[in-house]
């Protein structure tokens, strides 16, 4: 192996033997060194391989590649410039370094690498400038160009001005500091180049940033993980907030926002997030496509564990069967262009957003006006949200094809804010109604419109509370009230507007006593869990409740909440074998069109008057 020094009297080619000392052309086993002897004489690198290449501090010229060039060992740029020329590839088997030096006198030259459209490969890349009197001089200047880069490890240290390639930069090696960025924007500059950084090691890889300087800018434009089952996360306390200007794609492997010593760092993605691997966010605050409208902001069928931090998500169309969150707040804040908020995949794949005791906010929207939940795919499918409460902060609609029977199910409470209207259909002529099930309370400070008249669907709620300015525009089918809570629970408390639309209120509570309240119902069915469970009725104002259709008591008791109130039933009163009407101590007038008492049914007369316009049929029941 021979050490060759650049000795050209003028700019020249590396293939000319007289341009070197000793005379000769370096080859694959040799070292080449550029020094002060020819400090401004440029070199056209038209040989193909050397073992090492060093540009010392006193060399300020430019080495321009004229063909593909390989350094099997280390390439060290202490000063001057390496320019890959007309997109010639550069391969470094060891470390590719930009390491300027300072001698304390005069102006010290920067270390520069210009990559153009070339593909760059190195075992390791590192750059490190020199501090001098309130700034970095000399500094490192890395211009990544447009080609694809592959590094085992990539480290931009202090004193570096860096622009990543607009192509793909792949990080392949495991361990600490796989990607390190200490660039401080107070003194230097960083630009993600609108390119892609891809992590591909099958072993764990760590992110590193002293003093977390990298938290201050969008370190990545597009970020991709293709890591089989291994993890990418921050290293001890010197990870950084992960900011992805455009898209995050986890094809395989795990992105964990918590460092190896359990420090939580934020995650922000400006564009589309696609999770087919695993995303774990622990107590981090996360934003995935907030305000993004060009496409669905969250996609994929992988594992998404959103922990306990606050999460903001744009329009979503995930297919995953494993989306969880323990507590905190989840806000979906964006509508995709075209009107979708939740896309059809979420229903077609039976997605369950299992958010524990979290609060889920649908809006307020940063773009668009409506929370559009599209269920136009498949039938008899259910999109489920588990949360402490789901809160509509904008108008919204849920819709599907006329032949479908899909459902939105909320395990928890549903709240519609004041002045907001949520419909369970798009329009009754084209997009037909969806089933809506809420296991907890539906609180209507705004309006819930469930009357998809062309294709009525069952609404199933734990209970309904209609506020003073609230309104329930009921389905013309059945509204089933299921709340199995302790004695005294309101399953329908009407302090606002209840429009029955000729539909049925069916009480199926399984224990204790519950209450329904309205001046007017159409049909009422009592089908409680036991014959001793009771539904108490009362008016919403005045002293009369009117049922315009039928009252059917299948199981349980139907009785007054306030003695002295009058009950008018325009249709049939049917007290079936497990049912009981009234109590022995009730007062207030009863006016029925007809009354039928089943074989084991019980009718307790009021102490006031009972008027039956039509038939009284007793099939072996009890009348007191």
C-alpha cells in the first residue's frame, strides 16, 4: 500500500501519474492525501478506487468525481470540497467524515460535500464543526442532492449546515445514535430536503440529539420504518421530539416515542400516517395529520397504542383490529377533501377504537364543516368507539347504502354540543340511515336527527338527556333505552324538544327503576329485565302525558312518577303476562282507546277515573 499526495501543478486528472507524489496512479490498495502543497489545485477523480482519502485542513480545492468512485476505508474531508459531479456514485466502506479544523490564525476553510444526483453509500457519516467566538467556524456543509443515500449510521453534529437528499436516505445499522442530529438552528441550518429517511435494521435503532436540539425543526420530510419486529426510539434522555413534515409510514417494526429511559417525546406528522407495523406513544403528545385535507391522515392495519397523552388526528380510514388508548384526550379535527371524516374501511373492517377512559372529541374541525362518517362498504358491520365520552363539536352525519345494515357503536357516553346537529343519515333519498348504539347516556345540547324516513333504523341508547336547547328528532322505527343502572335513573329526560315521528320508545333497562319524560309519545313499549322492574312516566310540563299510538307492557311495571298526572293512550294498552300497569296507590285520570290484559298481567286502577272508549279484554289477568 502506497501513500499518494496530490502534486499537480494545475487542475488535473487523478489518472495522470505525474499529478501524484510519488509518481504513479493510486489504486485500490492505496491512500491518497490532499495537502497544502497544492492547496488550490482541483482534482478530477477519474480513477475508480482507493483505500483511504484524506483532505487536510490546508487543502481548499475541489475534488470532482468523473466516474463512480469507491473508498474502501475512510474518506475524511477536513477542508475543501468533494463534488460528485454528473451524478457519479460514491461508496465509502468506512467513515465518511466532514471534520474541519482550526489553527487559530486567519480564516479556516469549511469542509464541503456536494452530492448532486449521485447515490452515496457509507458505513458511517459524521460531521462536526468548530466553535469560535459565538459561532461555528469553520463549519461543515452537506448538500445531499437528489440521489439515494445509504448509511450504517448518520450523525450531524454541531457546526453543520445540512440539506438532506430529496431521494431516500436509508439507515441500516443497529445500536445507539443510528441517527444523530445536534444541529443548533441558532448557529447553523438544517433542511430535510423534502426527501425520505428510512430505517431498515432488523435490530433496535436509537435516535440521539444532545440538548434535544433536533426538537426545534422538521427533522424528517417522509419517515419510513421497514424494521421487521425491531424498535426505533430515542436514546436515554437525549432523544428528541419527532417531527415529520409530510408522511410517516411504518411498514414493519415499532416506533416508540418514549426513550430507552422512559422520557416521553412528542410526535408530529403533517401529512399521512400509515401504520402496518406498530406505533407506541405512551404519555407523548401526538399530532397525526391535524388539518390535513388532501387524503386520509391515518391509515393502516397495524398496532396503534396511543397510551395516555393527548392525541390529535386528521381524517381516518384505518383497518386495524388493534387501536388502543388508556386515558387522556383524542381529538379528530380534520375533514378530507370530498367530505369524509371516518372512511368506509373503518366500518368494513369492524374497527374498534378502544380508547379506555379517554375523552374523544369529533372536532372542532380545522377544515370543512361536517363530521362525515361513511359506512358505504359491506353490511352488518360495526365501527366501535370505546371512551368515557364521545363529543360532537361540529355538525355531522353517518351514512351508508340503502341495502346496508351497518352500525356506529359507542361504548360510553355521547354528547352533541349546543347548536350542532348530527344526523344518522346523509339524506333520506340517496344515502340511507345507519344504526346508532350508545351504551351510556346521550346528552343533547344540540340536535340528534335519526329520522331516516325512507329506511328507518333502530337507535339503541343507554339513556337520553335532552337539554333546554336540545332536540331529539327520533327514528320512525324504535328507540331502545337499555340503561341498567341503579334505582331512579332517567332513560329519557326531556328538558328540550322530543319529536317522536310516529316511532316507538322501548325501555329495556334490566334493574331497578327508570324514568321517561315527555308530554307526547307515539308508541311506548316496556320490556324490562324483570317483572318487578319499573318504568315511571311523567310529563315535561303540565300534568298530562299522551301516547298517540300503543302502550305495550311486555315485562316490568309502568307507573306514574307524579301522582295526579293524567295519562291518555289513543291506541291499545296491552298488559302482557309479565307486565303490570300502575300501582294500587295511584291517582290521576286514565283515558284509553282499548285495554287488553294478558293471562298473568296485572292492571291497577287509579283512584280517579278510567275511561275506555273501545274494548276491555281480560285474558285471565288481574284487575285491582
